[in-house]
């Protein structure tokens, strides 16, 4: 708990450092001159992106409606965003069990597939911007991608190699918090695989919100008078998040913004307006998402008992 708090404090310290680096007065003055038409459009796109993120999990599941899944997905994403490496994603499988009675062993594979699709798409978009980088960042990007490719391979082994997957489950059962995982859980986990057509649909849907992340940053910058390319910015966002997650800070918070600022500088956006645009875009995506996730928690806490969930 103390380590988690320390990491959150470090993330906040980085964000404060970025604000002071950009000059708080100048940053606020720049943001106050935003073209609200572009900000409003970015806000609409943010909500569309959220809905698609719910839909991409929905296509992997059976017997759960969009409206039932909406608060679970958004709360799960928020919890994940405030944990190192976003490792708390499986929490939403537990919440779904509490709300719908669906066994975690049945929904956990869909959560893993969701993470795999996210990683694949993030890497794809990262490859758009990596060629224009040089030196240190090229090596850092290559190292981060290598780590996540290994993680994808690990997830696939768990999903498709039953013998190795069972060994992994048996190993993690040694830890106190996971010792309650039963053999029945493992059997159910491998009982039925997600259909290929559902995986394809999930992959195609995953591409959309990650592109929209770049479009939101594009509109945030445009609102401040800065021109760029949405596809390049989608690559900037993806690579920043990739490196941010690898930093082990909660959800990459702080490190993601710092990397994003450096990357937009490398593509020619090197002004206070650029930093202000990043802060505005992150406010519309990360922090607005956290707010909706908090509301989802309030809603879910009235429907089910969340007090026993440990994150």
C-alpha cells in the first residue's frame, strides 16, 4: 500500500513539474483562449470512444447487455488506470460476477483477449511514429515494444497451451491473495474458447478508439491554433502510453504526459500551446474517464457489494 501511494505521489509530482515547466500562468492563459467548438467536438468524440470500448468487450461476451456492461467496463478501466502496468484489469471480471453471476473463469479469457487486442493495436499505431524518432527514443521504443510483444506471447500461451497455462495458474496459486483459485476454475477457464469471429470484431473495434485518441489530441491542439496530423498524433499517444505503462507508474500517469511532450517536440510541435493541448486532451480522455469511472463505482455500489473487492 505504501509503495502504491509513493508511485501515485511520484506521478502527481511529474504532472506538477510539467505544469511549472510550461509556466502555470502562461499555460492557463493559453487554455483560456481555446476554441470551444473544437473542444466540444473532442468531448463528443471522447464519449463515442468510451462507448466503443464497452462495445469491444461486449462482442466477446454472451448474455450481457451493453447497458449492464457500461458501468462495469468504465469502472474496470479506471481502476486499471491507477495501478502500475494497468494490472488491475481482471477486477472487472470479478465485478461482472457480482452483478450478473457469471463465473470469473468464463469472463477472464475475454479480459485477457481485450488486453491482447489493445497491446497489438497500440504497437501498430506506435510503429507509425517510431520511424521519425532517432537515437535514445528509438531504442526506448524498441525496448518497450519488445517487452509488450513478450507479454502478448505470454497471454497467448496461457490461452492456448493448456499444459503451460495450468502450470502458470498452479504457480500463482502459491500467493496468498490468489490461493483460492480452484482446479475447477482452471477447468472452466479452458472449457470454451472465444470464437474467432468475435475476436476479429473485437480487434476491428479496438482500432477505432485508439485512433480517436489521436483525433482528440488533434482537436485539442487545433483548439489552441496548432496544426498536425491525426494519424501521427495517434502514434504519439500510443507510443507515449506504451512507454508510460512500461514505467510502472500507476497507469503510466505522469510518465505518459512527459513522453508525449517530448514526442510532439520531435514532430515539430514545441510550444506552450503543444503542452496545453496535451493537458487538454488528457483531461478529456484520462481524467474525464476517471470521473465517469467514479460515477460508475457509485452506481455499482448501490447494485452490488463492492466492499470486499481488493485492488
